[in-house]
């Protein structure tokens, strides 16, 4: 079995318990979920789940309008960046 930490084998055997291993894994999971990328991904997934509920009720138009910012912000941001770059470099 792979050790959960590089110094795991230096711990005394009485401290190498299953609960200690699970606590270490839980601590790593909390640290990973605390990252910015994971928070943004979680927020986008929750937003998609909430706004896909009207599809179940038969209201696709409101779902399309709610999802438009997710679809339009990246291309509009790229367009603004390109126009500003073009303004200062041409």
C-alpha cells in the first residue's frame, strides 16, 4: 500500500492508525477544495444545475437566457482584449 505522506514511515506505529490516515486524506481534500480553480468550477456547476431546473418544468427559454452569460462572456472578453491590443499596437 502506498504511504499517504513521505514521512509516514517515520511515525511510530501507534500513530499510524487508520483514523490518522483518513484525517490526513480529509485535510488534503479540504486544502484541494479550497483552491481558486475548484471554487470557480463548483460555482459554475451549481449555477448550471440551478438554471437547468426550468428545463424539467418545460421552460427552456429562461434556461437559455440564464446560460447566455456563460457562453458570451469569454468571446466578448477576448474581443475587448483584441481591440485594446490593436488600439495600442497599430
